[in-house]
C-alpha cells in the first residue's frame, strides 16, 4: 500500500490502472478515491489540471478498465474496426 497525506490506495490495483489506462486515468482514479462521491466533469478536469476532452477520455478508459471491457483493433482492411469484449 502507498500512504499519502490524503489517501491509501492498493498498490497493485493502482499500478494496473497506470499500466493499462495511462497517467490521465490514473490521476482521475486517485482523485475519485479521495473524493468518495459524485463529482462533475468540469470539477474533475479542474482538479486534475486537464482539459474537458482529456478528462472525458481518461474517465472512459478508467470506466472500461474497471468494468472489464477490453477494446482491441481488428486486423482488417479498415483501421477503425474494433472489438469490444468483457474480460
């Protein structure tokens, strides 16, 4: 576990989020762990010093990860072809 001035987070879970979702989603995760309640996207963006667009992408990545949804590109002719599945 990591002890900070504001929270305790499970190291393995936090590192998995950082590795799988990136730094922005990790920052969102940490803020939400501290907040422990609903927060508006504008407030979340401000707290993390991100744009609204970056915050929305980070929230989406984090949500997909926590729900166990994996998005993967298909090896087809169209680069936009993707598969979404539950892990």
